[in-house]
C-alpha cells in the first residue's frame, strides 16, 4: 500500500485506522517525507493510533499541535530528520524496541511526558527550539519507585496500552541525546533512567530540570555544556555565593534550584567540567542578586556598600578575561605575549637612548624581567642594564625607579599568568 493510501486511511480517524491495523497487523506504514502542513493533511491526528512495526516518518514535516498522544508504535519507529511545529504531543505514547528522532527539529513545547520509549531511543543531534516536557511525576506517585530504588517494570506494548494514557511510563531503556541542543527548559522530572542515558556533547541553553529523577548513575554528561538564557543574568561570570541573597523572580529561584540539582548529579557522576560550569552559572545568579540587593538600598547605604558588588564584578570579569575560569590554556599564554610586548615598549620609552642602538639590550632586559628570580635572569638583567642605564658622567649603573617598578610588575604578572596556565592544564588533565 503506498503513502497516499496510508494518508487516506489516517484521515478517516482513529476507529477506522485501528480497525484496519487489527486486520493487517504486520503491514508497515510509510509516511516518510510527507508534509502534514498542507490543507489535505492539516487535520490529521495520530492520537491513539496503533501504528505497528516499522512506522516510518523520516523527513516528515508537521505543523503546530501535531498529536501522537497515546499512539502505539511497534518495534521500530523513525522520525529521523523530521520537523515538528509548536506543541508536538507524544504524551503517553508507547514505542517498542527502538524509537528514532535523530536530527529532528522540534519547536517550542514538545511533550513526551509519560511516553514509554522501549529498549532504546535516539535523539542524537536533535534540536529542541523551546521548552521540552519529558518528565513522569506519575512514576513517583504510582509506586514505580520503591524505597529509592529503580523498579524495572517495563511491560509489553499491549499491556502498557491497556493501562490507558494516565499510566506511569516504564523506566527508560538506553536513550541518547548526544549532541542535542535544548534551547528552552528541558524537564525530565520523575523519569527513571533504567539504562544508559547519553547526553554527551549536548547543550542546555537554560538549566534543565532533573528533579525526582532516578538512576543518575546511568547518565553520561561528558562534554555537556550549560548556559543561561540570553538577556538574563550577567553572562559567564563566577562570583559570590547565592546563600542568603534575595532572588527576584520565581523563575530565577527555579533556575537556581535546577542548577543545584544538576550540580549534585554532576558531582555524583564525577563530571568535573559540568560541575565547574554549573558552579559558574550559579554564581552568575548570586552576582546578579547582589547588585539587585544593592540597588534596593537607600542612597547612603547604597554609596557605602558599592565596594562589595563592584569588587566581585571586577574580579570575576578578570577571571573570565585572563583564563576563562580555568578552562582556557591558550588565553593566558596569549596574555603573556601581550603583557611582555607592552613592557618591551614601556622600557623603550623610559630608556634615554636611540632605539636602534639599544634594541638588543632592551630585548635582553625584557627577557630578564620575565621571571627575574633566577641566576640566568639576573645575569641577563645586569648585562643589559650596563648598556641601557650606565651614567656617562659617573660610570655607575642608575636604573630609574619607574623601570624597577615596571620590571617587578612584569615578573609578578608573568608568574600569575603561568600559574593560570598550570591551573588550566590541571583541569584539562582531570577532564574538567
């Protein structure tokens, strides 16, 4: 049977479709590449449809509110490369052995609450353009979780369907969101991760919700990145703790709660990079809250209390600028080059000799001041100082105070930047 005949059947409604499916249980349906936004297909709803094995929706295009609520899929179903409009509804849908949504694009409001995804589901490279509902709070209330342990109660597809749309979903089997992008809030609250859940290299543009989830040890958070929504917060800064600070909106408080949930998960998973990045984002909220508290004070206390939030902002900005909070290796190395070039120019300005005649000695003096603590550095400094700072009248070496201060600052700055390089190397070695 060709695609047009399947579309004709789908337009007849759930009862006619399921009657046909009962008479043809082994026939696979193919909707690959179908545009469901056309006037002929716009009213099609697959809610409660029994779609059987090998339901093929690859590359299909769906409009807003496409409804698969309670749909029953067989052993293989694919939506790879499909495009979903706003509010794609897979609530309480049941999938068999494999559900595929690789490289699928979802608009805001995709909903997989209480969906049972069988032994394996793939969302590799999928993009969720807004909020995603993937939770299952009913799993907690219905006793699927007992004594804090995951109960593996995956039922056959037919048994799950018979329980109705309000049933708790079975524990998730293996599922992959590798390289997926979550541009809104992804809500996994109450889900049971019974198999490996691969989030490697996924990106969360706002803190996800993993409240009341079970099976954290099955999560893979390698190379996961976290952020805050654009236009919210103060950017990627680390600052003061959020303890004891007032937070403005309810959504801010929820984001902070979600961040702390994710930090606990990252700590349990020993995901150093994710744990540190989440810590930075939590401190963003704290820094913003400090400025808000400062802005709400009367004028005099506001003036007297300016130092604390201002100093925190300056320090955290410097932390980002010089070494990206321990993540960047090349950034402090580049700053070493910039600062030493600056000091070379400064010494050339302070020395009262023609540049052409003093250039080699200036270079030697800059190299010697790089870390002016060892025997080699002192030897280079002394030999270059003879050329640059010998008083022609007295024959004595007379180094101006400004040059001495500049040389000390250069050495301290280089020591600090080399420490940042070592810190970044340590973080990379730890997988952070």
